[in-house]
């Protein structure tokens, strides 16, 4: 039990005195960067899914589906 208490004490000491926490401005700017990057990646995946027709729907099979229909 003493090892658990020592571990928790060292953890608190490290989190309070040794960790460098970001400022509020840094946190906000990093959050904006992550949100923008997530939206861009989601849009890229959406466009790829639409163009290549991987949605599984029968209405649009994408560019590859269109090409396959031409050469059938």
C-alpha cells in the first residue's frame, strides 16, 4: 500500500511542478488547427468516396462505375 501512496505522490508532484502546460492561447490555436485539419481530411475522404463510388449505393457508382459501364 505504501508503494501506491508513493506512486500517487510522485505523480502529483510531477504533474504540478515538472509538466509544462500550454497557455490558453496555445490551447485555442492548437484546437483550431486540429478542427480545420479534421474537416479538410473529412472532405478529402468524402470526395474520394463520391468519385470512386465506394458508398455502396445503386444511384451513383462513381467514376470507376461509369467507366466499367462503358466497357461492359
